[in-house]
C-alpha cells in the first residue's frame, strides 16, 4: 500500500494535468467565441452543452456518476461562456 504522501503527490501531478488540459480547452473555447462573434452567433449553445453531457454520460466511470459529471461540466460551461465574452 502506498503511503499518504505518495498518493498526495500523485494527486498533485494529476491536478496539474487537469488544469493544463482545462486551460488548453479554454484556448479552443476562446477561438470558438471569436468565430461566433464574427458570425453574429449567440455564445450560449444549449444543444451543444446537452450533446457534450450526453456523450460524457455514455462513458462509464468507476467513481463519477452522471450527476457528478453534470455538476463538473456545468461549471466548465459557465467559465467557457465567460471566456468567450472577454475581449
């Protein structure tokens, strides 16, 4: 069995990766926002958000259930809309 400090170090490394990937996701979000603005499209796309949630909920995870995934992604969607609205 691994000790507490080793497990925490592994979590720290994963946290770094998660934030790196979220930041990379937001760079794409920003580009999408620019395209939407140049085409006079609304930032909010309910159908796209529902598609993402449906797609992610079709994957079975060991510890994350549908409610948890939805909660995580609602926050990601909220932040994404903020980033798309930044000039």
